[in-house]
């Protein structure tokens, strides 16, 4: 009888100790799980930030600068403008020539020419 009582007491103590160690292990596992989740979230956030930074660098490298525009684009636009100015002057001189020569044209031809100009 006493022997059985001692045996049960030892078993209860070992069960209580194992319950405490299991509870401690469970709390450790929960803490590790929380730490792992936090670490993964930080990793994803870091990866996203790196991706955004890379995208911004690509955008910045493809945008033209004021210096580039002044060096390459403005001379090109100026040459186009100069060409248009020469065309306009040529057309204007031709119209003036036709107007001047129309004085020598008689009759209905002259009227038609004036109306078309």
C-alpha cells in the first residue's frame, strides 16, 4: 500500500514536471513561430523596398535631363524651325513674284490669279 502510494506520488511528480516542460516547450515554440513570422515579414518588406528602389533607378536613368535636352534636342528643333522659315520665305517670294508678274497678264487670267492668291 505504501509502496503503491509512493509509486503514484513519483508518477504524479514526473507527470507534473513533464507537463511543465511541455508547457514551456509550447511557449518556446510559439515564441519561435512569432519570431519566424516577424522575420519573414521583415524579409518580404526588405525585398519589396529593394524592388521599388530598383524600379526608381530604372525610371531615373530613362528620364532625360535638361542638359541633354539643351545639347541634343534644342539644336534639332532649331534646325527644323530654320527649315520651316526658309520654306515660308521661299513661298512668300514666289507669291510676290507672281503678284508682280500678274500686272503683265491681261483679262480673266489675271482675275483668276488674284483670286487664287
